[in-house]
C-alpha cells in the first residue's frame, strides 16, 4: 500500500481537481495527469506505461467529481440535457476505441500529444479566442460527430472533453453557464467509458502491481475521488460569482507548466 504521505497528497490533489471541475467545467486532468505520472514513476510503474495509468486513473477520478458537478449545476438549471443525450453515444464510441488503441502507443507519444493539447488550451484561454457564432442550432448528427471527437481526445488528454465541449457549445450560441454545466454532465459518460476502456486495455500489462487494475491505480482513485466529491459543489457554487475568464488563465498556466514537465521526463 502507498505510504501515508502519498495518500494525503492524493487527498489534496483531489480537492484541487474537484474545485476546478465545479468552477470551470473542466476535469482537472491538465494538473492531475502530469502529477500522477511523476508520482507513479516514483512508485515503480514502468515508464512505458506510466502515462496510461495516469490517464486511466484520472478518468476514473472523474466518475465522482463529474457526478457531484452534475448535481450542483443541474440544481441551478445549468445543464441542457438534450445536448448531453445527443453527445453521449459519440462520446462512448470515441472514448472506448481510443482507450483500446492507446494501449499500443508509447507513453512518450501520449505525453507529447498531451503537452501539445495543453498548449492549445492555454493559448485559447489567454487570447480568449472564440469562433464566429454559427447561425444554425445544434443537430443530433452534429452532436454525435462532436461527441466522437470529444471522447477520442479525452481518452488521451483528460482535460480535453470539457475544453472542446465548451468551445463547441459557445460556437452554437449556447449560454456560457449552460455550456459549463452541460460540459460537466458530458464528463460522466467520458469517465465511465474511459475507466472501463483503460481497465480492459491495460489488464495484462499491470497485473504484477497489486494496487493497479488494468490502467487504474485504485488507492489514488479512491483518495482523489473522495476529496473531489466533497469540494466540487463548492467550485460549482463559486462559478456563478467569480471572474471565470481570469481563473481559466491561471489554470492554463499551471496545467501547461506541469504538461511541459511531464513531456521533458519522456524525451
């Protein structure tokens, strides 16, 4: 079993991720994946699979935080369930297929993709770029296609689902509060499918580690999930009163620093 100091660190990390999930509608993977990669390396997980375990564990942690975030945003009427239902089938397909393919991809390549994607997120948050609003409303077919893209990216960059969902809904003229709330709800099918997918794809790679099932580190998952479930509603409550734009820039800086650190460790 990991030492007490690691468990305490997991709890602190879970509180931070949960607050960000509720506040910004983002899963916190930009912080969670790089830090978990470093922790798991020190705990003896092989470098070739450590990012897979970090991603799988991060997505598993989203199960609780996204559920808590959904409840908090839904209580304020900030979730468009029609959008969530439309995106979910594509998300399930995209996430599961990518988790199966990822098992055959090296950690170095995934780390590169993760760092580049975080750089893209950071740039968007800093310049606050938004596409010109579309004149056409969301359609069922369009939501499915976007869902596949969101699910695929989320399987390799746990922060990607919220970022892409909010960007797309903004493009479709959805109110920003509704976009954030719906993004949180979309995170749940991502978390469920990603957890199952990484557990299946990594089952034969990690059986030698008694605390890792597939690509899911159970002690980290439990501690982070408990802490995030407690703190996520606090973040959601503050999202209606704090300057989210500035907070996103801070989140982008921190995530980008950790992502670059993770990338340097694998090159």
